[in-house]
C-alpha cells in the first residue's frame, strides 16, 4: 500500500514539474530576442560599420547570421534589400561565398550501337 502511494505521489510530482517547465520554455529568451531585433535593425540601417559592430557585440559570425536569421518572415539579406540597405545586403551575400550544387545521383545515359 505504501509503494502505491509513493509511486502515485512521484508520478503526480513529476507531471507537475514537467507541466511547469513546458510553459517557461515556450517563450523566447529576452536576450536572444533583443539580439535578433538589434541585428535586424543594423542590417536595415545600410551601415556596414553598425552591422559589424552589432554582430561582433553578440559574438556572431557573418555567415551564421546570413544563413539563419529571419526578419519579419524574410531572410536577413532579402529584408535588407527590401529596405534599400544595399551595402549591408552585399556584405552578408559576400559572407556566403559561392554556392555550387552537384547532383551526385545523376545517371548519365550512354548510347551503345550494335
């Protein structure tokens, strides 16, 4: 009887702990949110110096920002271009470098004549 009560108490306690942590993990951390907002604002400013200072202040890399940051539903390069920030958009595009796509599964047909 004691083991049933102890098990029930343990299950209820762990369920309450898990429910409490699920609500707090759904919200974005304030520091991360402010960092993303500041990076988007600096990209929109068309000042390469301000953009570089912002990403270095948050210890981010140019390539990481260009590939992963979204501003108002657009990737950051498109967002900067929409706001006529050509200098910062060019800086981020330069960080990506050239991308080459190779199809490894491509089967080339060979013609054989008999």
